[in-house]
C-alpha cells in the first residue's frame, strides 16, 4: 500500500485552495472586465428656464358673503345663482311683522313722553313765577325742575329706541352693496335664519384673479410681483400674463400646499368665473439643472440622499455624485442642484451600476 507523506499532502491542499481563490477572483473581476452599456445625457451648459405647470381656477378678487343683521323667516328671495345684480337691488327679505309692531309701539311711547314733557315744561314755568313771588320754597321749585329734566331725557331715550327699531325694520331687507354676480345661495324661502348667517355670496365680475396651490418645495422660487403665464383650458393657445399678488403665509393643513393668487389684466371679458386654467412658472436659478427622473437614485445605506452617476469620459467609469432635488418638471424631468453644465450622467439603468464600474456609452437623451 502506497502512503502519501503528510508534508506532500499539505502542499497539495494548499495548491487546490490557491487555485480555487484564483478562480473566484477571476469570476468576481469578470464583470469589471466587460464594460456595461449605459444610456447617458449631457447637462446643458445653459440651464435655461425650467417651467412648471399648475392647475388653477379663475376666481373673483372681491367676493362678499351677505347676511341679515337681524333674525327672522325668509319670505322672499328673488335672485338665483348666476344672476347679475345692481347696487341696491333686493336679494332677500324677512317677515317684517314683529319689527313693524315694535316701531308702532315706540312711536306711541314717544307721543306719550312728549306730551308729559310739554306738561312738565308748562308746570315748571308756573312754579318759576311762584318762586319769584316767594309763594313756594326753593326746594319745591328744584323738585319740579328735576321732573322736567327727566321728562325731556325720557323723550330723547325713546327717540333713540325708535331709531334703532326703524333700522332693524330696514335690516329685514337684504340688498346688494355693489354691482356683481350671485355666486352662491345658502337659504331657501321659508327658512328661519339667525342674524349673521350667510344668505347670498356676491362677487365683482370686473376684477378677476387666478388662484392655485403651490407645493412647498417650489415656494422659494416665486415672490410677490413676479410675472407668470396663464392659459385657459378653453383656449390653450392664448397665453395671458399675470402677476403674483399674494402668497399664503402658512401651508394648508390638509394638502400642505400654499395658496397663491395672481392678478389678471383688466378687461378679460372672455374669462368667466370658475374657469379652469393653467399657470406656468419659470425658474431662472442657474444652480438648478433639469435631468431625467430615471437618472436620480438612492442607495440602501443613504435612502434620503439623492444621487446620480457621473461618467468619467477619460476612464470610461462612473462615480456616484450627491445632488439636491427640486420641483418636478414637464417631460418626466426633475430640477436638481449640485451639477455643472457639460457633465455627462447616466440616464437609464442606474440601479445596475456600482462605484467605479466601467461603462460603454450607447447613446444620449
């Protein structure tokens, strides 16, 4: 029987292990030896204008919620939604019975108080003569003088109450405070309403504005007074210039967007309230570049850090470059900062690459 020496056996094992390691190393390096084809895009030297579109609505700049200043039952409402009304035109009316009775009662009280005042004045005149003749004492005269003053003040108090009652009677009629159009009706005839409840919404039709919601990542790109473009869905070929008039100070708690209002030029007769529009906002910030959405990726180790693959054209390899993303742009693009004009980045297949991998350029977007 042939016996292999122990020293020779150890050498054979080492040789096999070395061969296995060499084979594995060659397999692991094999993908690196074959450049992976990638699609690339070159960042423009001039970033130009990144234009974003937002859905908007034509709204009146001045819209008033009109209500009664007294409570009561609605007896008439002669207008409908969409009606054009003139200043002073009747919009709704309440039952006036109780208010008319209050006015009549105060008028009767005023007549009685006025008669008492005249009698007190005549009586004071007689007592003044008696005082001059020393028939009565000074305290007696002072008492009648005080009664005359009280009668006069009571007349003035009832006059004030009567004026208030007359005003309340007038408040049962709701009239338009300006020329406009009825945009909403909140009650029907026969309802009993409380004072201050909205009855009619009235809007001015000559002064219109555009309202839209802006996401929080784009709020820093606009400012009050900035010009934007507006197109109507009913007439998309015509672009109107508008000016940012107001930006909400706080985001909406539900949508987390900021309400923005843009003033329109005068005499927009073809633009009706409630029409759907599109607002076009251009960003001229040079530090923002537009890249395809497919070029941006994140890694498992840094899920919150956006990156792109920058191509080293001399070595034909890729290197991950951190970027900051901005607003989404038309054409499946996104605004990013952290890139320079003229750089070449991978635009597709970014999740199949590793740091320093050799690539072969197959085309550009």
